[in-house]
């Protein structure tokens, strides 16, 4: 009910003051109120995850088959089906549980931070550590961590759509006091609520409620139970599985007709149809996809990329163009003032400058500081911090004397304005200081055009050397509001921001990967071009376009192709950045965008993949993104692209293995029925192949590491289906070969007088060996099996040994012998069957050879 109370009443009721909490008060309140963490959905236990593995149409069919087996007293078949389903559920539940644990770990990594007053000092803390009574500072881009009664505001605008559903930003007024205790949240002008986003301006407020006591906390139970949407890739694969199921339905109908024609017992027809259908449906695919994406997510987090949406992993691998910010991404964002340039002189960092210039650097500055062990600790924007350090180094006494002054009025920096301003009373005089883009500052100064042209030429010269330039001006005036014009120009600071280590090599790597890189920045065109040329992004000034040119381009309705060759976009507005992204998308690109500020949020949201900065980025930018870079480095984007391609490759590998072996089983059964011979494999044997032999191996394939040269390939078309021409070729060749050869073995054994069970025993072993061998063929679509490092994936070897070992043990176990109708084979027979299975390698190598040859010819003609 603090919206009906004044600031004084609020502070009194909360037992705090505008000076903030002491360390002792923080400890006491933290014990009483706890952490500022909202209620989360009740975590599913591994038992319930296990139970949910049975919620599948495929599983329902198998359970029906088990029920029928019990009804006709086929206890062995029923028992095996249940055991096989249990093993499948255990593997699926374990993988899903591990994926959930990794997701929880990543949530803990993604933290937001706020500035609060503690022991009289402004410090940055995690939002989790905010407590009732804390005095909190807000600026544009900050996410509100708790419910707040506002104390002071400056041009504050807030997005409260999470609570109100209203997407339009609202203005706030700390002097407002409501007379209605039940006033709607959206009308409480003196309050900020947890989950809102500050989109403009500055504010100071006191925390009135945290965690579940906040307005959003009261509906946290509803939010916690909301279901998480499945990634688009998962949905596409589930649709793919459904389509496969429909095809299998047609095959099953054919088998039923053939079975009836051959006068097979209805029981045998039923089980054969059901199990064959199950063997061909890749029901292990969703688990394998979850494994592939969760493994990629974990690896990316170790490589400084936090995944907010699983679908972004797949998408990043498809990226064809990166629209990157400059500051902090390609440079270190460790700014320092190298010189101060006035129309008359260039000052080095150690030379004393005009006092008004020094005052402007100190007072038109939103950074704060405090001392720790006799050292100054600064918090704030990097430009402000650089100017404050510069002033401190020149005159510490002047800095400490004036930095603590309170502004009479101020205009906070917003990217759309490109300047900030503040007015102070100093020695009975009112002084207005302004700083920002040289072009904007000069437009507010009194001087002739020739002098402005000379200064802008100076700015261009320094910008061409890669420096950022921040101009300052002042005005002595008794105006109560910040003066709009009539300023006296002081000069501009020449600020350096070194390139990040390794960023040049990272840009080259992206280009080798077929990914174009453009720079989109608010900096001066010359500064941007200098950095772009250093990185190899641009080689000519013809590739540079600034905000004014973009405006003219929009006005004349020019063709999109006009900016296709541009590589540097400077002095751009948020709307222009979004337009640039859309234009390149219209030109056929799959665009990834980096950003850190409120001005970047529209482009981040509009991009195919939005990448926010984790260290320097605002909460608004992170909320709008798909991925977060914990180190803000361009190099980490390259890491993410690599892992995205690895994840997609692994999903294709698993798909190939499951579909090819499923096709082999269909071919084997159909051929036997067409040739009017007994069924080569019993239903229970097909089930064994599908759920046990393959069940170990598909998960292992999902954990494959990157293939050599993965970043030298062109990006894939994001619209391209997983089951494309390459996949079709590989599946048909491998599936037909395995199915035909297994049938030939069974047919030959019968002709040589083998009993049906003995022939089935050897045919089943051959199929297990085929699957053991085919996992190696599935490791690469294009690289020869002889050029792959086969000891890179130890889990794969474990899965092969587990599958083969389980089958060999079963051949010697009396119960499994009876259940599967199998028996031990001699070592020589096992070796002979392994040799037959190994011929599959030669067939698949020939498929790769002729496919490459065909494609190379088609590309040259």
C-alpha cells in the first residue's frame, strides 16, 4: 500500500533512510526477509520424469502388445516388452533429468545486478541480494529487481507490460500520492514493480517488497506452472516422426495383406506388424535431440555463451551474417582519455587544462566513486569513468571537492539524444555543462560556421585514427531548466578503446565459415571505419554508411541492394539498426545481432538470433536476446556458431542411424514375405534390436565433437529439412544394403538346411553387428571413415561395447536364450558375420565418393 504514502511515510514505515542501509542492517533484514528470489515451478522428481517417458503413442502400442501377450499367455514376450520399455524409460529419464540440471545451472549463471547504497557508498550487487529498505539507483536498461517506492526521477519511463499487458512505456512521478488503496497497478505513478524494465531516464527509490511479497511474486505460482515451449527443431522432428509413422502404416497394411495371403496365424501377423512398425519409427529421436541440444548448451556455457532458448543453438549454426556492435564486443571497453583537443591546443593527459573543461569532465558525469584501501573505485558508464579518472589524475582536490556536488537539474544520456547535461551552482554562479557527440554539442554552441567546420575536421582526423571523441561545452545562465543552446565550446576528449585480443582472427574465421560480418555502431564513421579496416571487415570508405545517409536512403525509397555491399554502419539510431537487420534478412540472410543497450533491444528482438552482452549489457538487452555472452567478446560468437553446427550435425547423425537401420528391418521382413519364406526375425528380436542395440548408440552419437573443418563450411539454409537429398541417399543405400544382405544370409542358411531358429540367431547377430558398424558410418556425411579420429568419442566406444556385450551375454544366458530364441555362436562364425557387416563400410564409402563426384559435376555444369 506504499502508493498511498509519501516518501517520508514510506521511509519511516520501513525503518530506513535515504542514506541507505548499514552492513549490520543488511544482515538482519536478509535473515528476516530471505533472498530476493521468486517462487519457481515445483521441480519434477526423477521418478515422475521416468513415468512420463511412457506418455507416447508408440509406447501405448507396445503396452497394448504386452497386454495381448499376457491375454494369450505369451508371458515371455510380455515380460520382454515391459523390460525393454523400462530400459528405454530409464535412459530417457536420465537424459531428461541431466538436461534439466544443466538448465538450472545456466539459470544460476544468468544474474542481473543493480546499484544500491550500502554504508553510504554506491555499490553494485546481485538482484538476489536486494532487501527491503535498500536505496536503489536506476538508469535506462535496468530491470527492476523488487517493488520500489520512487524517491527521485529524471525523465523516467518504464515498460510494465509483464504486469499490465500494456506495451507502451509509462512515465513516473515520485510526488504522486494515490487516494485509492485499490488503484490499478498501471496507474500507480510513484511505484516501480519487479520485472519492469527502465527504458529511459534515471531514478532513485526504496525497496518496499521482495521475492514472493512483490506484485509479480503474488502471481509467481501461475508463472511457475506455465509450460515451456518446445524448440522449433524438436517440433519439426516430432512432425517428421509422425510422417514416418504414416509411411509405416502403409507398410504395415501391406504386411497384413501378405500375412493373410500366406495364411499366417493372426497372432503372428499382429505382433509382426506392431513390432515392425515400432522398429521403423525413430522414437529415440526426441531423447537424442534433447541430449544433443543440452550437451551443446553445456559446452557453450563453458565457452562463454549462455543459451536462453534451445532453438538458438540450431539457429546460430545457420547464421549467414553477424551484425556486431563495436564497443565492448570488438574492443575491450576499457576506455581512457589520451588527449583533450581544443581549437587552440592538444593537451596530453598530464597537462593542466582549462578549469571549465575539467569541471565539465567532473560534473557532467553520471559515474560514482568511493574509496577502498585508499584507492578510488568507479561505477558507471565507461565514457564517464574514463573522464572521471582523467580529472582525478589531473587535480584530485578539485575532483573530490566538486564530484560530490548535487546537480540542480540534469538530462541523462540517452542514445537517441546523443548528449547529457547537468547544471550546478558553483561560487554563486549557475553553470550548465553539456557533453556528447561533437556534432550535437556544436549545434548547441555559439560560433560561426567556419569554426564549426574546423572543429569537425579535427574530430574527423582523430576519428580516422580509431579514437572516440566526446565534446564538452558550458554556459553561465540563471535558467532553471537545462539550456538548449548558447553554449561556449570547450573541446573534445580523445578516448581510446583497444581491440580485444584474438578478435581479428575470429573475424577471419567467420569469413572462412561463409559468414559475413558487418559493424553497426553509434560511433563516428571514421572511428568505425578505422576499427573495421584493422579487423578486415572493410577496406574502402565506400563500404561505410552513416545515419544521415540511411535517412536519405529511406526517404528516396531506394532498393535494398544498395546497402548489400556496405560493411560499416555508423551513427545509427535504434530504428535504423532494426531497419538494417530487416533489410539484410530481406536480402536472404539469416542474421545474428549483438548489442548491449536499450537502443539495441529492438534489433535484438527482430534478429533471427539476438546476442546480448553479459558483462556490460543492460537487462533490457538480455531480456530481448536468445544468447548471452558472459565475456562480451566477439570470439565467443564464433564459439557459439561452432557448437551450433556441431549440435545440428549430431542430430543429423542420429537421424541417419535410426532411419537407416529401421529401413533395413522393413526391407528384411518384406523380402521374406515376397519370397514366401519364414520371417527372418521374430517380433521380440526386432524389439531387442530397436530398444537395446540401438538404444545405447543413438545417445552416444548425440555427444559427438566437432568434425575437422566445421568452420570452413558454408552455412546451411535454415529452411532446409533434416531429411534432405544427402540424407535420402545415405539412408536408402545403407538401409537397402543391410536389409538385402541380412535377407540373403537368412535365405542361404535355410537353403543349406539350417533350422529356422538357428538361421534367425545368426541373422539377428548380423543385424546387431551392422548397427555396431553403421554408427561409424554415421559419424560424418562427407569425410571418409578412414579420416576420422575414432578415439575422440569414448562414450561411443562404450555404447558399442554395451550393445554388443548385452547381446553376447544374452546368447549365454538361459532365460534370454529362451526369450529371444538365440544361442551361442563360435568365434569363427562371429568373425565371419563381423566381416560381412564390415562390408557396409565399403558400400557407404562408395556412396560418399560418387555423391561428391556427382555434386562436383553438377556445380561445374
